[in-house]
C-alpha cells in the first residue's frame, strides 16, 4: 500500500509550515538543518493495534549535508511514543484504545509526528472455527515425548506420561555405613512412602503422586511401592564412586524384584521392554556436590545402557537422589519435601532442564531463560503448557478435563478470547505467524504459548517463596517462587526438529545437507524414528532435536546446511512483559517470581500493589524485541518469520483474563 507522508517537526530550528493535502510531504525545517521525517503504511488501525506493528512507520533522519539515514530500527536511537487528545502517553509497542492520536518519532532531538486514528474495529468474540481451533489427546497421541528417543533427555526407556504406571523406590546405604547412625529407620522409610505416594495433606506441599495427578488434570496417576527394607550396597562409598550409579541401580532393583518375587513386566506399563522407572534414595556420609563433594553424590536422572526385552523388561532409566533432599529443613512439620522428586520425574518422562548449565569466568550460572518459576527450571510450581503438550496431557474431548490447547489459526483477524486459569482448567493458546507459515500442529515447531497463571493448585505451596531459594537469595527483591498474583504468562518455544537429506542407491546412502523437519503431521502419521528410503531414490535421516536452554549444547542449521553447536537458540524462553530480557545473565535470579514479569492490566497491578510501570498489558513485536535478536534484523524469529499478531490483556481477575488479538498483516 502507498505510504502516507505526514507532518514533520523539528525540536530545533523550525521554519514556516505549509498547508498541504493528505499524503503530501510537509516541510518543517530550515535550509541546512538536520531534520527527521516519518511515514506510515496505515494511519487508521483497529483498537488493540500498536504504532510500530500496526501503523508500520518508516523514520528517515536527514543530516545537514543532505544525506539520508534510515532510523526506523530502534537500535538507531529512535524513540517512539503516542499521545491522545487528553495527554495520555503510550509506547510505540503498546496496544491503543479507540481514539485520535499523535504519534511521535524522535532521532537525535529531531522529532517527526503523525496523526493516526484508532477505530473500534468491531472485534469478534472467538469461538471454535472463528479465531481458533482446539486440539485433543488423539491429535497428539503419537507425538508424546516418551515415544521418541530423539526428543528430550536420555533417549529410550522414558517413564509413561499418561495412565497408571508404577515405579520402584529403594532406600540405599553403603557397606561402610552398616551399624552406624545413618541406617534407615522405620520412620524414615514411612516418610519416603508419603513423599512418593501419599496425599498432598500428608506432606508439607505435594507428594510425587499428588503433584502429577493434579498437574496432569488426572491424566497421570503414578503408582508403585517403596521397599520396606533398606538395600545395603555391597560397595563402600569410596568403591561406589568408582563403580558408578548404574551398576548399583541394577543390583538394587534385582535385589528388590527377587526378594519380592515380582515380574518386571508389572513395571513396564507401556510395553517398551524397559522397567518404567527405578528411584534410588541413598544416604551418604560424604559431602554432596553442592558442598564441594564429587558429582556422584548428587541428584540426577540417567540410564543404565540396557537393551530392551519385552518378555523380561530390563532396568534402564533411573533417578539417583540424596535422602536429605526429601527430608529438608524447609518444611519442619512434616519434613517431607518432594520438589526434587517431582523435578527429576520430569526427566524420567523425558523433559530437559530449562535452566542453562553454562557459567561465566567466575563460575556463576549464565541464565535461566525459562524464567525460573517452572518445575523444570528452579523446581517450583507447575509444568508449563509446552511441557504438558509434550506429555500429551490434552483433553479427550471438549467435556473432559485436561490441557485445552487452542491454536490461533487465522480464521479471524480481530477477536477477543477468554482464558480460564491454566493451572485449574488447563486453558492455553498456541500461536505463530498465521499468514505465511502456520503451526505444524505438533509440539515440535516454533511458536508462542500463552497461559493464565494463577497461584492455585500445585503453585499454591510455593507462591510465597520456596525455602531453598529464599534462603540462598535473601539479598534480592525476587519472590523466589511462582508468582503471588494471577497474570498472563508468555513463553517462546523453539522445538523444531532437523533431518539430514540425501539419496540412496543399491543400499548406499549419499548424505547431503540438513533442513528443518516441519511437516503437518496427523495422529496416524507420527514422527519417523528411523531413516526413510523413498522409492524415488531420496533419503531422509531420522529427525533430531537441536535446541537447548544451555547455549553450548544448543545447535542450529547454518547457511551451509550443516549443524552448528552453540547456536544460542533456546528450547523455551519466558517473555517478560517489561520487554527486557534479563534472564540470560548471571543476575537472572533477581527476576525470579517478580510479578511484573507477567502481562496484565494497570488496574490489576494497582489493585494488588505491584509496579505496573515495569510491565505491560501488550505483547507486540516492538515491545518484546529484546527477546528476538538476530543481528541487524531484530523482531524476527529463529526460523526467519515475523510474528503478525499484537496481543493485549483487556481485563482480568483471579480466575481468568480476556485477550484481544489483532492481525497486523490484515490491516488495510
């Protein structure tokens, strides 16, 4: 569309202004002076749109020598603002209500202004097929992370994410501890039983079982048993360090299975030939890793390297954890703390850690891209919507409980939609560019996740801060837990998969370049687990997962079609309403649970007495540009696309919010 030339002003020397017809250039500078002009593609936009994303300005700075410089890009020191006829001021990326406005662009103290009109726009109220499409469990049945060795952590043998699988829990001590004060007591074994399989009321927060039943909306009901007797490892602690956890896990599991006369088939719920999960809760007199001890004495999930056997399932995936992390000082009565168990069970199912393992020169962690307030980040609160899609905790149908995945599909260009509590009701939205490259209908793509956080359910026990973090971070203003009040949480996900392509002939494969694997899959067309040999002679390797929240582990496909490591493409990132990415530095913990990370209205912030000025009700490309950095082309996603929606929170309360979506690409 032809751009409209608009009124130009200079904050310094201004000569006479000449009246002109709409669309003509207006002179507002003296000869030989520096000046700025601005044009926009649209000077009439619907309510809910923003200056930068919806009007699409171009700002040119004219030097006194007559040279012209494009200063549209924010990095070139351009400041945008918008004022209405009552003097209210908005930012260049803020959603605008209906009214008449003057838009301002300032470069090096030279200002250009333009009059814009924001109309009502008559947004539709979204419903199925008019604004969004809903996805159900059957749509993701073959896409769950547990079914794909190339996805997530540790490959094969993942713990089932749905149904009623069982796990084996064994308390362990070492040979040189026999007869000492650290042997397990009956009371301590009873504590483990409650930590794993008790009710939430029997703990100080949740048990492993109660957490996953609540977080999954009833989709996952974990069973199993804790050994009534401790297993005395035949190795001393020094010997165990050299032998490794995997050997001890297999020996302990075989001891328990033989002692009880069990069949390992009873612990292979998904029939993949592996015992679903073995949990070793050990005691030690050694220093643990956090106190300067060896890595062995810590909490981690790993695999034994066993081959599957459907007839007699083998031990593969296990959790190795200190007893002291279940019986912590953070909860004195009862002293049952399942946070570590819950986090590590996420790894058993297949999720990665969402914090970064990289450190700076002084050894400080380099960031927590997912925003800290998540179970796979800092061990607190709920799992986010991306994780739950990977788990396939979706609803069976519109009347059942589960994750309610609504995909903004481009069927409406201007609409409102109500989101109920994500934690309580499971509502979430998936959205990406709908005009050029829509969502591929799987968790394995690049997109935004929107969910309305509430301090309820599994968030409730942590929303005033979790002891491990409030003690260690007492010098910060962070909440050190999930958020105290409700608000819109936005995540950017990049879980794209890659394949190597080539040709095959007479059993020989000629390997070529890599490309991103982005088909529109169906429930009957799962992700291939092996190489594909097509009749036309083309070949495709099994898909691999590239992204990670640790930069040195994250990979991408470079311009030569090769896979490069250290791509700094994050698997999942929290997008903060401040628009400032403070999560990828060593001071990330200062933002842990800070309320203004969430998107929300000014009225809601004032009601709950927290600073709105650091946050916003608007998600727009311009406002969150700090989270999308690609050289000179900021505001572009990792896959090269540009997001076409502006999203704003119109209203909210304790249970939900109403969002307004405006498709900037559809503005005429």
